[in-house]
C-alpha cells in the first residue's frame, strides 16, 4: 500500500466517522462534545487536504491503472467525487464558521446537509483509493490534469 495515499485516506475516513459521532452527540443534546468532535473532524479533513495537496505538488497524481474498458467509468466517477468533495469542503467551512460565530439557527439548517455531502464525499474518495491502489495497480504518477483525464 502506498504510504501517503493510505495516510490521507485514513484522515478522510476518520473525518467522516467523527462527523457521524458529532451528529450523534448533538442529537443527544450534548453540544459541548458535538463541538469538540466536529472541530476534530475538520482538523482531520484539513490534514487530508494538506497531505493530498503536498503530494500533488511534489509527486503528482496516480492515473487509473485498471482495464481500459473501465477508464471512462472511473473518470466519470472521479469527476463526480471531485465535485462532491469540493462542495462538501465549502459547505463544511461555512457550517463550521456559522457554528463558531454562534449563528446556530442557520448552522442547524445546513449542518445535516453538509454532513450527508461529506459522508458521500468520503465514501467516493475511499472508492477512488481502492480503485487506484488496492483493486488495481496504480497507473503512472503524473500531473493531476493528466491523471483525471486518463491521458
């Protein structure tokens, strides 16, 4: 298993688990534990992002190494994941900011939406990791644009 992709995937999985735990805390009325857990989830997501961006800048991205007939499906799935992850990150920043500014009414409205987007983002990210490094041998390590487009 490749070191950096495995570590970054661990952090995104941890982030999703912490969001689920934080959601449970707020349902139970434990706002203090909810806050601590959600901040921990955000830190975990940030660690993922730092590792991912650093790897992209310094090493590059791994292209899909699976069968040619699956490349188009992988590419569509990857683009879906990227859109979902970007949306989840933006929603996460807004949701966390609202909570820290004590705008709880709005936070309560978008928090559940943010959580669902984040869960699907984490899930699709884990699937991308499995397809690139576990199920199939990774393709060449190349620039991000080339890896996304499969060229």
